[in-house]
């Protein structure tokens, strides 16, 4: 049975692959209408067909490059008018290498997507959510938010922003009926590491990973419970706890080691 037009709408950026697709899958199973946003239109259509077939919900798509400020602005206006019940800011990417060696303007697209678009889309949905005294925002950060990340310096800083921004909003909105949750996964087997050039790092070769489905399950559960933050995986929770007490320079040295390439 197809979801009615009155079913609550969830907007999921990066909803055509990886963690975003797994989150969209869970929200579809809960009966949400879905609007999936990403660049690759063919993959968006394939994801929409699959989710709609399996969950019987209405799934719309928008092909949009969130690193493009004008495209993001147009999407923000559209989403503001749709007044969704749920916004999942998941789209994001990383890169790899010493910052000084990366070709300028390295990092600009990452800041535009991981930081600026996430901020703009959040500002687009909060007014209607506050008026209704109901709404959920789930922002996908990372365990990279907890310590500086040499060899992915801009990526780590972008995720530190997502965590700080989300926790600040969660506090500002306490008691309003609107909640903001930061989801902090560790290494997760998706297309992310290959796209970022990180597959040979100690981090992605050595660390235990959690599936995208498990990350999505934990994230959606935390969002529905109105939690400010969720760190996925026992080892990652320990890491998040330990970095609160380690001198920052020491933490940067440890993450630098984890980000080096394993040669065999
Ligand atoms: N995988 C991990 O180890 C890991 C760990 C911690 C946090 N995260 C975070 O989890 C989120 C999802 O990543 P993932 O692991 O699922 O990676 P993924 O499989 O590479 O998926 C990334 C998603 O973001 C979309 N996207 C990327 N750049 C975009 C842009 N400029 N405009 C619009 N959409 C864009 C991609 O779609 P198109 O390419 O079609 O645009 C895709 O749907 C990211 O924010 C990432 O930083 C991942």
C-alpha cells in the first residue's frame, strides 16, 4: 500500500548510497514519505524504485550538487516550503593527503557540502518545525569530530563543526518539540573510503567496522529518542571518551598514526 500524501516527509541528503540509503531504508520502513537528494540521478532513481517497492511509500528525488551554493539555496527554498517532519543531513565526503600537498582550493567543496549545505538546509526546516513544535534533524558527523585528523585535516574539521553545531542547536531547542541529533560513526564499509583515497590507511584496514545498516539503525533510534549525539560502536565510544582527557597535540599524533598508509 502506497504511503498517503499526508504521511510525514523525511528529506535525506546523500540518500542514494551508503549510510544515507540505509537511513532512508529505515525511515521508509517506518512509513515516511521520502525525498532523496544527491548528484547521481540514475542512482537516485534506482534507490527510489527499490525503497518504494519494498516499503510501499512515495519516494521523490532531487539531483543536486550540494557543493554548489546556488543549487543548495534553491533546494533550501524548496525544502522550507515542504516543511518536512525529518531532515537527515548525511551527504558528505573526505579526501586524503598532507594539506599543503593538495591542490588549491582543496577543501572548498568539502566545506561547502559537509558544512555550509548542512547548515543552510537545517536553517530551512527549523522555522516550520518550531511552529509545529515537532521535528527531527539528524546530522551525520563522525568519530573524526573528536580529535584533529592529520592527512584529512579539512574533513576532520568539517565533522568537528557538525558535532559542535548539532549539540549547540540541541541545547537551544530543548523543550521546543524539535530535536537535533549528531550521528558519529567510525569506519563504515561504504563507497566513502575509496572516494576519499583512504582505503590503505591503518584506520580503514585495521579498525573494526560497523555496517551501514547498523549505523543507520543506531542513528534513527537516537534521533527518534531525541538524543543529542550517538557514537556507534563500543571501541568508538571509548575513543570519544578518551579524547576528552588527552592533550589535543597527543590526540593529533595518535590519529596521524591511524591515518598513515599500511604498506603491507
Ligand atoms: N563510511 C565511513 O567510514 C564514514 C564514517 C564516518 C562518517 N561518515 C559520513 O557518513 C556520510 C555518508 O557517507 P557514506 O559512508 O555513506 O559515503 P558514500 O557511500 O560515499 O555516500 C556519500 C553520499 O553523499 C552524496 N554526496 C557526496 N557529495 C555530494 C554533493 N556534493 N552533493 C550531493 N550529494 C553528495 C553521495 O551521492 P552522489 O555521489 O550521487 O552525489 C552519496 O549519496 C558522510 O557525511 C560521511 O562523512 C562516513
